[in-house]
C-alpha cells in the first residue's frame, strides 16, 4: 500500500509554471505547510508555557525550543540527498509522518527531558518538509512572480505561527488537551502530503536566461548561498527565536498564560501579513534594497524596546509583530534571490544551506536569549537585538564582496 501510494519518480519535466499541474503545487504546498507549522508551534508553545508555569528557568525553556531547531539543522543538512533518493512526495510524507509521531509522543509523558527529545524528533521531520517544500515551490513559481509566490508560502508559515499558539486558549476554553488538538492538526499535514502525489516539479528547463530576472544560471550554488548564510543566521535569531521565547518571557513580566499564547499569535500575524508585500516589493525594487530596509525597521523597533525595557507594556505586542514579520521577511527575500539565480539540484543544495544557517540562528537564540534575560532582564534581551540589527545591516551592505569571495572559492 505504501509503495503504491508513494511510488512517484522525481524526474525533471518541461512543465510550464502556469500549467494546472504547477498551479496546484503553488497552493498545495503552502496549505500543507500551514497545518504543519500550526501543529508544530501549537505543541511547542504549550510545552514551553507549561514548563514556565512549573517554574523552569528561561534558560531551560530555551533549550526546549532549541532542541527542535537542532533537529531541523540535522535533517536539513541531508535534505537534498533524501529528496534525490526518495523524490519530493515521499520525502514530504516521511517528514510529516515523523513529526506526527513526535506530537503523539508528547501526550505520553510529563518529563521535561523527554519533551526535549520529542522536540528534536519533531525538528527532524520538519527540516525535511521545510527544505523539500520550499525548493519545490521556488522552482515551480513563474520567474516574474517568484517573489509573490514565495512570499505567500512564507505567509502560510506565518498563519501557522498564528494558529498554533491560538489553539492553546481555544483548547483550554473547550476543556481539551492542546497536545491532542495539535496531534489532530498534524494528522491533517500528513493527509495533505498525500494530496501532492502526481504533482511534479517543472525541472531545470523551466528556467531560461530570458525568463530569469538574473541570468546567472549555471553559477556554482555556493556563490549564491554563501553571501546569504550569515544574514539567514541573524534572521533566524530575530524571527523564530522571538516566537519561541518571547511568550515565555512575557509570563515572567506579568502576562497570563492565555495572554502569552496570544502574544505568540501576534508574532505569527506579523510573519503572515508582511511576507507577501515584501516579496512583491522585491520583484519591483530588488532584493538587496528590501533586505536593507528590513534591517532598518528592525533596528528602530529594537531601540524602542530597549528604551522601554523596564516597563514594555503594550509595546511588547508591537515589537513581537514587527520582529516576527520583518525578521521573517529577510529570510523570504533570501529564498527569492536563490530562486531567481538557481534551479534543480543546485537550488535544493542552496536552500538546504540557508535552512541550516537559519536553524543555527534559531537554535542559538532561545538559549542565549534565556541566559540574557535570567542575568539582565529585558534590557539585556533588547540590547542583543540592537546589536544583531547593526551586524545584519553591515553584512547585507557587504554582500557583493562576499559573493566575489565565494566565486573565487568555488573555482578552487
């Protein structure tokens, strides 16, 4: 039965990106990833808030969030090999199935260390789903609208970040266990992966020098990926690190569990609402200009948080919305740049490198943020954000120089 359902061969085909086949991919993949992220963050946010309620330190709660991102880091490093051997569809089925098993496991134990192990396994499945789904979509999208479609994909992620934490107060209001609800939603992600059977990627022929905004096809993938790696690390620390830790920190300055979960929803709303405009503007004004604009907005927001760090109050909602949305937009813009320049196996490798670097930033952020908060409170947490924004601006400004270095390295 398994072989019959999943015996899909991942061969390149000359499929126009506007064909019905490609069009179905453009909405099926975001729909699947929406329910996947909703279940993932619903379960992880519930565990983090429950651990906080039990008296765990911010540092320990940070490790819980980091465990998932370590799993994503491990699996995304091998995602291009997995997709080459298994094909896109089977990779998505296996990845979502592994995540479903880990969410079920959360329902079987109350031990913090076992939660961390389950979060690691959740990340293993999530990394495969992330790299394969994002690579497939970036290649299937029409070249002149790639920014828009990738933006909508990242918006689906943001809506998942909204829906996940929102499940917690809704489940508690209905008298349900949030982890059981998260498992049910993750089952929908598994079902969605089966709906992709029969859908095929457009293959390298769909990218032509005439159709590509940047006719640099054939360049080594490192030349494109390396200048964006450090930027992606910082983006991960700004966006996903905030969504993983800030709800827990808000409880430590007086928020209730319900309000903290809603803060997580606001962070996800920023990610959902700001990705499509960022992608659309990148199609018109250029990727690097948009990344620089994003870093400027993040810097202003981080300075505002630092100035009100002792009593952030309502400002914390605006900060969460901006950091979650604009921080995520930087990653989206990096994906658009890669989709414009690469295709096929090179694109999968480059996106794997970007996901790995993003995961490193996200795995480090909750632990470092928890440590800073335990030692210096919200002022230390906000100061770190200001420093990250300054560093991100400098790296983006020097991106052409880094690209030239990567080109020389690739010829060695």
